[in-house]
C-alpha cells in the first residue's frame, strides 16, 4: 500500500512540478524541450513566492494557495502577451521518438538504483541534513507556513522566524504521500533526477547545434553518471541544494539560446526572454541560493564574449568611448555585486565553512580532467565526461569560445574546493567538492557525451568512405556491438554501485555507517506512538534527547514535541540550562537542581530519550545519553535506545 501511494504521489508530483510553470511559459511563446527544462524552476518560483505571500496574508499553505499562485502567474503571463513581451515565434527542434525514449531511459536510470537501494519509501535517509528537512516539513504541517521568511525558525530554540530558502519544502509539502519519508523520496526523484536528465539534454542541444542524437546521448549519460544531484541528496542529505542544482542546466540552456545564440530580434522578445530567465533563476534561488550563483558563474564567459563582440563592433564604428566604457562598467558592476554578496549575512553563513584540503593541486587537476570527481567517483562518470575538453575545442572551432570559458570556470571552482579553498572562490558552495562535482558535471557531462557521439560518428563515416557501405558494414556491426556491450556494462556497474551506496545510508540495520535509528529502535517507536502507547496522547509532554540520536525523528515522523528537533540550533536560555543541568548531573550533582527543574518545567519535559550509540559524539549532548537519573523509570527499550520517564523535579 505504501508503494502504491508513493507511485500515485510520483504522478501527481510530476504534474505539480511541470504544469504551473509550463502553462505560464507556453503563454509567452516557449515550446519544446526548452519548455520542459524551464518549467520546474519556474514552478519553484511560483510556489516559493506564493508561500511568502500566503504567510503574510495569514493563509495556510496548501493546494488552494498553490492554485492561487499558479493563477497569478498565468495572469502575469497574459499581461506579458498584452504588452508584446513574448518570445518571437520559432519552430523549436522536433523531439524525435528516439529522443523521448532516451529521456525516459535517463530518468529511469537515475531513479531505479536509488529506489532499490532505499529498501522502500518507508525507509529514511540517515544523514544529518535530511533530518533538518524532515523537521522542516513537519514545521510546515504544524504552522501552515512554507515561507522562506519563516522556515528558519527550526534553527532557533526560541522558535523565532528565520530566513531559509523554502521552495523545495513548499513543493514537497503538497505531495499526497502516506509518510514524510515517502514525500522525500518522491520529491527528490522528481526534482533531482528527472529535472537533471531533461536539463542536460536541453543543454546538450545548445552546445551541439545540428548534432543529431546529442540530446539523447546526454540524457542517457545523465542517468548513468554518478556525480549527479541524485548522488548529492542521497550521500549527503542536501535535498534542496541537489534539487536546485539539478535545475540549473535547463535554465542555462534557455539563457544560452535566447540571450547568447538566437538573440531575439525584437525588443519585446528580448524583454520576454530576460523576464523568463530571471524568473527561473529566482526559482533556483528560492530552492537554494548557490544554484542561482552557479548559473551566474556559468554565464560569465558567454556574457563576456557578447560584450567583447559588441565592444569590437562599437570600436569599428567609431563609438570608442562606449566600446571601452561599457565593458569596464560591467566589470565594476560584477565586482561590486560580488563584494556586496560576500559581505552579506547570507553569504557569511555559507563562507564560514572552512574548506578541507582533500587533494594536492596536481591530483585535483587530474580529477577534473579525467572526470573522477569527489562525489561518488565511478568509471561511468569518467567515460561520460572525459571528452569535455575536446567538446570545448570543437565549440571554439565553431565560433563559440565561451564554451571553453564555462569549462574553465567550473574547473577552477572545483580545484579551489579540492585544495582547501585557498582562493576563496568556492566558499559560496561551502568549499564542498561534493556540491561542486555537480556544478562541474553541468558542463562536462553534455560536452563529454556530445564529444563521444561526434567521435563515434566520424569513425563510422571513415569506415564507410574507405570501404564502401557494403564492405564496411561488418566492421560497423562489430564496433556497434562492442559499443553496446560497453554501454550495458556501464549501466549495470553504475546501477549496482549506486544501489549499494544508497543502501549504506538508508535502512535501519545496525553497524557500518552511522545510524540515527536502528530496526529495534524503530519498533520501539511504533509501540510508544501507537494507540495506548506512552507517546500516543498529545498531552504526553516533551521528550528531551540528544539531537544526534533518534529524538528528532520522533518530531518529524510522528509530531511528538521534543526539545531539540534538529542539531545545530541556536539554543534558548531554557535549552542551555537543561544541558548545563545534565552536565552537572553527570558530575554527581543530585537530581532536583532548581535551575534545571525550572527549565524542564518551562519546556514541559516529561521523558528522556537515551541512545548509547548516537549518530555522532557531541560533548554538549553526551550527558543526555549517559546520565542515570535517580528515580527515573524506563518505559520502553529498543536496541541501544530507551525512553525514560523522569521523576518529579521540584
């Protein structure tokens, strides 16, 4: 039954992800694969903005609010039509049946190994970040607010509003699933898997104009490769970040087509293109800001090339002041915007992470050149992207040197992170090679896949030219069979590898990777939250426990009040007093300290959750797991965890 609910949610979620954005885009003249690639980030923009407005108006977040936001977006698109700010009518490249099959294959290849590895939609991702996002979904259910201006309340023990990008959470909260864990799996599959495959295909079409099957090959490669957003959310729990990064290739494809390559001839069409790209970029930012920054970084080289071409034209026509002033002004504007961003409080929360040098400079350069990225390195990714420099060189010969510039930008970002962030330019991505592996793959995957395709096509053409169609056919059949075997081997090995890596961070078997919860512990949860269980009554009180144990999941999965729903909170005075009091208990101070009792009373604490093997050791919380409270009664046990009812504290 849970699986059927998940499949239903997948169908509903696919419609919810695509339809709002697609309706608005179709009204302003967008069609074909670009519409499918740009619709999800535009939907995120619609939902993210609507959630903010709904919270400001005191309306609960839900389907009705989302429908109202979609209607507003359609109204805005109709307004653009009325003012003529729509894209010039053009016939988009036809998506053949083979390309559609490749898109479907790529999506399924990105989904199925992960689904198998999870063990089912009722299993949970046992990563720290995933617990925060599960808690955020619970907070939306309780408060009715999915606003990016309030969701950060989860990070404050006082419950005060805080800014946190919430578009992914707003979307996920609308899914008709039977459990929060199923909602996470369905949402992540759609937003980090399907959007990545479709966006990669759309970008390949722009990077390889006129190359038949480039989009199809890129789509399959996007499903087989392991350094992808699907690996990012599974391996690290970065759910909104993975979703936002997955949507960047689709927005980049649209930006390159409308603003760099096609360059609509009318001012209305140009305005419409800019509005669509900015709106989609806004959707990226409302999911995770560093995805919008990735888009900006990738557009640096194309925009610089456009400015260079314009400056050359101005110089040749005698407008030399403009030829010098505009590029200089653009450089100063970018520098000022970058400096302002780096000094902002939002950036400080990101750049405050210290980069860890994982590689020496030569090794880091070798990783990006060979496609052996830090995020789930595997031959499938290396083979798919190793031809990226060749693809950039071929683009340069076609008169698109900005492609090489894009490749250089992502390579430098990755190398900076891999060598410890000495240059500081990778800080806006947490100096994380995992996140930047995906940013690099945005460019290298469609470039490399296209280069492999072009290479195969040229070899085939030479065989036919040398031996004729008849005599060259056996060789072509043999090489095609060998290529097919290589593809099958890559698909199988990549899928098995992905399923195994997924199983390592899902499930409830003890041992191996750290676990927030094990099978016996989860059985205990079912008992204590079932009808008649000690936590089945809404008035059961608050549970105190280490946030690196299973305590936060009691909140996110069952709605049980806990003192620490996530790790890394800004603590309230009462929370600090509780930690200090239990540290004193561990040192031998008897139960009944007035300050501790006052804090426990204010937080309405009745139970203590203890786990002798938490996810990770944290000195501040360690006494909660180890202290023996005189007079306490054990009311439930499961594996290494137990629930203790605390004695009266006066």
